[in-house]
C-alpha cells in the first residue's frame, strides 16, 4: 500500500544513525549459528557479534530514552513498539527488550537470569502485576547483547520481521478473506478473542469483511455492538507479536486484534485513572502497557461476543450440571444445543483441565477457548474450532484419551465427551445489551 510508513528505522522522526544500522546489518551471525564458542575463531566471532549488537543497543538507548536517570522505561520501549516508523532492526530490538523487561524481578521477588528467562519462555505478567519502576539500564542492555541466547532471539525476531516485510501482503483483505484456511493464533494468549472471531467468520464472513475499512491513516472498525475504533497501521513489532501473518491472507485479523486491544487498553487506562494506586503499591502512576500486554494474558469471551453482536451473553457451568445431576446432564446439554442450533448464536466453550479429575485429551489445550461452530443433533456431536488453526491426527482411536481429528482447527466431539472435558459454555442470547 502506498500509504505505508517508510522502511527507514527511526523513532520520533529521528532516524537511528546509519553507522549503527550498518553495524547490525554487518553482524556475521546467521540465524541458528549463535552457539557455544569452542575455538578461538568462534570466540572472536561471538565477541565481535556481541560488541556490534551492544553498540546498536547503545544507540537505541540514546534515541529512545527521554526521561531522567539512566533507566530505559517500559513506557519508552512501548512507544517504539507502537511507532510505525520503528522498522526492522529497531523493532526487533524493542520486542526483545520488552519481552526481557516483562520477565525481570518485580517488587523484590527473586527473578530469573537473562539466560534462564530466554530459555524458559516466561509469560509476561498481567499489567497490574508489574512493578511500576521496571526498566533496563544501559549496562543491562549490554549484558543482554553479551548473552548468546539473547542474541539468537534478536536475530530470530529480526529475521521474522524481514520475512514478514518481504512476503506478507499488507492489503486489508485478499479475495478469499476471511476464511479458516489462513486463520492462526499468534504468540499472544488471546484465544478468548480469536475463538469468537472464528465463530463470526463461520456464521457470516461477509459481515466480518464489512466491519473493517481502510483509510489514509489506518483502518476504521465498526463493531456490531455500536463501538467504532480507529486503528493505526500495524507496526513491524505488532506484526510479529500478534496473530500469525502470511502471504496467503490480508491483515484483517491483525487489525481486528489491534482494535479490540485498543478498547481494552482504553478500559484499563480509565480504571487506572478512576482507581489511583490500584495494584501498584499505592502509586498513582498508570502502568505502561502495550496492546500485546493488554490482549495477551487471557480473558473472557463473553464481552467479545457482546461486542460482535450487541447482545447479552449467558454462561452455563457444565461442571456444575455434572455435579448436580450427572445422569441427566448430557441430555440437558443436548436439548440446549438443539435449541441454540436453530438460532445460530456465537458460542464458545472453555475450561478443559480446570478440574484435576476431568480428562484432557491429546490435542486439547488446558484453559483454552474454542469456538462452537455447530451441533449435529442426530449424531450428538459438537463442532469446535481451535483458533490455532492447527492440524492434529490422534495416535489410535479418536476419543477422550487420544483426542480428535483436527483440520484447520476444526474438529467434532461426541456430546458425552464434551461435557466431561469442558466446564464453561458461553453463548449469545437475543436480549439486547441496553434493554
């Protein structure tokens, strides 16, 4: 698209120094080659690589840091992640530093070393759990550059960004969009959102398409509930932090993801203003948070269903049905699903593994949210959708132990298995939100 940002890495209108960019481009590490050093030549190459990346991080620190003192803040790194002018190497540095900050010790609690952090894939904390003083000094950035695991991760992120910019079509919709064949959840834990989007695509793909329009400054998303969101163009960092992108589909799913993230961020900031000091040890300062922070730590599908429909949502506790009347619970669920199949509401199901005694078949993720696409009453089988968009073949007979055949995230489950595996069913009602 002609109105996309310039590829020159910059921040705040000031380009990073040409020498710094060339230094990173000239680093001799090829993805996968950074490893333990044994020979003098390998040690020398690793030292050069660490020095050059350290020089680049030093330039980033000088460009990004605007506050007092010698610590790069979460807010300063977030502003780079959300800046469309931060491209390529700069975006990769911001993503790596941000993920590292998320896993550092907070409130005096012992944390992990950089090496342990990168090896363990620690999930970032909830925004309200983060220490408001979190940040990294220049010396700590140099330590990050010196760590071989961190360098390897930087190049993985950098190469991913380069591949995205080389192969991904940033058109909003390709002719066959939206469809299940190109639907893949990314690194954020936002299955609660994407499961509903999958439901909506299955029910009315053209309605989803009509919700988003492109403009000169970004996109406009009109949710059926009446909410409108202006979404800036996706940044390089956001493209690799959110829903999976590829050359076989447009960026519509990433745009929807960002739109919902903006709504959640607005609610979070309003909450911080109305409740100064909440979750921050008495501080009135709001926690800095990117959309990836706000979106990517789980949530409820009920408000998402409401956003996409304007209707209220009912939640059924399947585990309670089993406890209260185990003999009739399956028939009760059958009758409900038959009724819902006529109305074709948006539905999600979740809670696998919440009860330690409940079975979790292979291929079913604990505490993951799945869309409910339909119900075959004659066969008493529910059709589910995993927003991972994955393929799965059971080893052995499909069922509670081995799991179920899955294609592009779609699979069906016998009703007697469904009620044993999952604990929560959320579905759209016909009651208007503001009745």
